[in-house]
């Protein structure tokens, strides 16, 4: 039997860093939402083997223990004493090291798929708890949609997002290491977005207020190392984007638009500037 699950990318409409925790992680406050750029994870049981076998259509995906999907399968096997092996195929569409939680979403989809394959009947909350062992973004990715995410990422509160906007994703040719960006965070220099106001704007479908409160406390840190991100933002705004922001630790920049035709025009105008450009919608 095979089970296939979608693994949607995410963007951060808001990301605030509140301070460093005793465990070495940073305390975060975020509004995250999923978009319809998705990997597909297919799992298949290996009856006579105990191995975890990874395959992918992408040469950028590590097919070893470093892969978050591998870690998800290992957590499930160890937690529930599963002796059978599993083959995991990752049909990769989301850029890697992009600030879009591609690997974390693959892990979340693997958890959901194995929950079905092995008939474990775990709740979303239980799967998210297992996801904490894999990576900070995995609990959110188990839930998906739109959520307020706090702690280091382990506290996920889904919020209503009645209106879905068009999103242009622009990924530069380089990747960014999230741990490296956090190592360079200086709490006395970062700008703190108003996450409460942003949540209200999302819930009330107030697009103007949403644009006013977009913010990412990591943006200045990443921009200092990669000035091309600033040029992408400027190009998107000059092309008519309603609002732009870097997602996560970068380097992907997203632009928001209410109208599809306008979003398509901006998407076409930026394609000559960057190779990886995607026109998607919020889920």
C-alpha cells in the first residue's frame, strides 16, 4: 500500500524574535501561512526490511539521516516500535534552504502519511508533538493553513484566515543557513513587528492593515549578508506589488497581491531578474 501526502511551503507574514532561551533556541512569535507550492511525499512499506529508504527527483535533497523526512520516519519507528521498513519518495517542488520550510513540511507530511500507513490513529496534536523532536517548523507544518506560532515553534494556534491572497515567491540562486542567521541576531538592534495587530488584520481580512503590519525581525540580519534580497524587494515594489517581505531566515522574498492579473504581471516582470519565481495562493 502507498500513501501520498502534500507538503506545502510556508511564508511568514510576521516573525518576531523575543530573546534567547536557556536551551539555546530563540523565543519566537510568528504568523505563518501555507501556500499552494507543495512537495509530494509518498510512503510505501518494506515488508522484509527494517531500513528507511529515501528517494527523490531532486539532486539537492539529502538521501540520508540529515533529511527531515528520514528523521520523521525514525521518530515514528522508535516511538511505536515499528519493525517494518519504509520507502519515502520526495517529489520536490519547493526550493531548498529558502526560508519556506520545505524540509520541515516534508517531515510533517511523512508523519501524516506514516500515521495512515501504520494505522496509528494519532491526532494532529499528537503528530505535532512528535514533530518537535525533528525541527522547530515541523509542528506548524503538521497543522498547515494559517496559525500563530510561539515558543521555538512548538506552540501552534490555528487562526481563521477568511480571505486568501495571491503570492509571488522569488528565490535567489543562493541558500541561507537558519542557524547562522540566528547566531548573528543582536536583540538590541532588531525591529519588532506588531504580531497582535497582524493577527487582527488576518482574521478581519483587512488587507491594508495586513500590509502595514508585515514584518520580519530577521530581515535586517539576512539583508546585511545578502544585499541582493533588498534589490528583489525594490524590484517587486516597483513592479506594483502591494506588500513585500522576506520569509523566515530567507532568502526567498514574497509579494502579496489581491488581484490575479496584477500578480501575474508582477510575476512575469520579475522572471528576468531571478530564475526561481512562483505564482501561488494562500491555502
